[in-house]
């Protein structure tokens, strides 16, 4: 258990008066990323700028058993974040959590009540792309999603994230409380719009007047978030224990890099995040697209092909010159031309990403990044592919990425070992794989997934042909050699 006694010299601990903090942000999704990103930013503000913005952390889903929330409560709501670089480590104990709740222990009503505390001005979210119950290809609410079906029948006992937020909005409106803003910090383009769409579309079906209230009163600022935070492993917990001199089951390890670009559109105030290094802007989309396509797009390429090639971590991929080249070429030749960023040196950005991927102190597994591909491909690769189809330009690495994903979801690796596919659409993927023959037919079957590829891409002969070509290359040569050939092709 983490305590502030006997921590190693140099550890940053909260020296500010924690009783000054008020619960002004309720956060949904107390995952590794939030703990090392938004919460750290709030901690810097409390420590260095007398901020009183404290957090209530919530787990709203039906599967969370409260391990982290209970451990946090035992540690006086404290946990550690360790930045890992090849040159050394640095640890900070975060003190801004005031409250922590989880559905299966505290009940959803307690969580909704926490969101209805008068001081609460912001609901923030990191629940992975699939937590929004939206269709990645269209951005619309999935109305036949089991959790949405449940929430339409039981709006007072919601299970979905849109349903929980809607219940809190309704309760606050009925109590005459000021509205809050809802800020997604998940890796989706226009994540604010996605969140507004799903919440408003659910409201339309339940109570159109509430949908009107939302349109008039609630804002959904978009954000671009960046910090590489691998899932903790037993090995990482051991390192942490050695470093801290005590176990911290809520502790996380992350890279030193931090970036947060926020659309400045809050109805009831916000922390002065800019004082802790965030950028507040009018339009986040160009930043989101840059990060999603250059960073996340190359991450996914490395994840599928790297996994197939037997590379366990992103830093292992970086030791293969062809993989490093593939990531850099994807960023600069196939993603950068599609972007609308102004005054950003994209070559320097690409080089900084490669340097971050080479950090061997963080062990970011290709398998972790390969999860939930159906939720990630559209914003990371497919919009860029559409751009190339319109512009008549080459997209060989993007096509190889799609082929790598198809090979991966085939469920058997290059050594004949099974791959456990972690994806909300895994049943549908397995059905398509089982009903198609290996080769061209497999590609055609997977590309028929309209909720991922839309109506247009499956009909593009050029797209289909390029993916089939890349897939045949993967089958014939294996991932290592296929990457090498595509990189050398110019
Ligand atoms: P994690 O696995 O540690 O946490 C995921 C969180 O989402 C957990 O709190 C879980 O309970 C919650 N969740 C999952 N499905 C849910 C659902 N259906 N309803 C409600 N809650 C649900 O993952 P991590 O690392 O915190 O990442 C979460 C998201 O943060 C990512 O998917 C991404 O969108 C964003 N992100 C992550 C980064 C990273 O490097 N880990 C960096 C930038 C953004
Ligand atoms: C990764 C991201 O898991 C993934 O899909 O690409 O979580 C990535 O680590 C972050 O977006 C970096 O900010």
C-alpha cells in the first residue's frame, strides 16, 4: 500500500492543502491513461497554482469490480505516476482525487448523484472508443447496442456512458442546477461531437425536450490528448515496488511526454489548464487529426505487423530498420499530406514520435495497441485512404496496414499459434473469418464490414486490389519481409 512515509528522495508528493480541493470534475473511466494525464495536470495546478479543482473518479460499467477504486480508498486517495525514460525515472504522487466510486459497489444512483453536486462543472471521459456505443464509420449512436437497448427501457438505471451522462443532465436540469460541460479525452476525431451525438441522440428517443435542453445548455469540448501509457503488467508493478519501497496497486508508468489540446468551450468554468502546459484553442480538429493519423496510425501499423513479425513491444519494432522506416514513411508520405495543420513542422513531429517509440524504458505491447481495431481503423487509416483515392496518390503502407489487420483478425499468427482477438466486434469478425477461404476471399469478406469501411471503400476496386496485393505479400513472405519490400518499393 502506498503511503507518503519513506518514499525515495526526489519523489514529488502533494504538499498542498488537500482539504481545499472541491469535487468540480467527475471523471468516467479511472484507467491508466486518465491517471497519468488529466489527473497529473490537475495535481500540478493544485501544487503550483492553488487550484481547488478536485476529482470524483467513477467506473460506470457493469464489469468493473472496483479493484482500483477500493485500493485507492485504502491509500487515502493517493497514487503514484512514474515517468520512464532511458535516462531515468521520476515519480509524482497525485493528490487531487476527492472521491472514487464504482457502479458494482456504490450503485449507479450514487454516481449520478455525484455528478449532480452543485460544484461539478465538468464531466470528463476516458472509456476507450467502444464505450461511446457509436458507429466508428458514421459517428452515430448504435441504437441496437445492448447497453443502449437497456437504457432506452431503464433510463433511471443506465448502463451506457451516454445513458449515465443523460441521467445526470436530466437530474440537474430538474433540480435547477447549472449545466456542466462534457469533455471526452478518448482517441477519436471530434471526440466532443461524437459525445454530443450519442448523448443527444439517446435523449431524442427518450425525451425530445431534454435533447433541446442539451443543445441549448451543454457544451461538449473536443480534446487532443497524448501521452503513451502502457497497461501495467506484473513486471511493471514489481519495478514500481522496488522504486517506491512499497506496492502501489493504483500506480502507473508512462513516458515523460505530455500534450493536451482543448477546445475552450466550457459553460460553468474550467481549471487554468494552460498553466500546467495544456493548449486551449478554438478548433482542435487539426491537432486531433495530426495525432490520430501520424501517431496512432503508425502505432496501429506497428501493432499488427509487429505482432505478426514476433515483436512484443513498439520499442522492439524500432530496432528493425525496415519497421522504423515504415512508420516514418507512413507518417510523412501517406498521413502528413492529408492534414490541415498550419505552422507545424511535420518532419520534426515525425522524428519526435520515432524517438518516443524508441524509449525502451516503457514496455508498450503491440498486442495492447492491436485491440479494438474495428473502433480505431476509420480515424487512423481509412479517412486518409479516402483522401488518397480522391487525389490519385499512393497509399501502399496504409493498404499494408489494412492487410495486416485482416491477417491479425484471422486469429492465427505466422507460427500457427492462436491470437486472442480483443474487439467489441470479435464475434462478427470470427464469423467472417470462418466463412471465407484464406486469401482474396478473406480480404473481400472483412472489407464488407460497413460499420468500419463505410459504404464507399468496399466498392472501390483500387482499394480492394491494393489490400489484396498486400495481403498476398503477407501470406507469401511473412510480415517482416513484406514490410521490407513495401518500404523498399520506391
Ligand atoms: P484502461 O484499460 O486502463 O482503462 C479503460 C477505462 O475505460 C477503464 O476505466 C474502464 O473501466 C473504462 N471502460 C471501458 N469500457 C467501458 C464501457 N463500455 N463503459 C464505461 N467504461 C468503460 O485504458 P487506458 O490506457 O486508460 O486508455 C483508455 C483510453 O484513453 C484509450 O482507449 C484512448 O482512447 C485514451 N488514450 C489512451 C492513451 C494511452 O496511451 N493509454 C493515450 C491517449 C489516449
Ligand atoms: C495507442 C494509443 O492503444 C493505442 O491504440 O495507439 O493509446 C497511444 O498510446 C496514445 O494515443 C498515445 O497518446
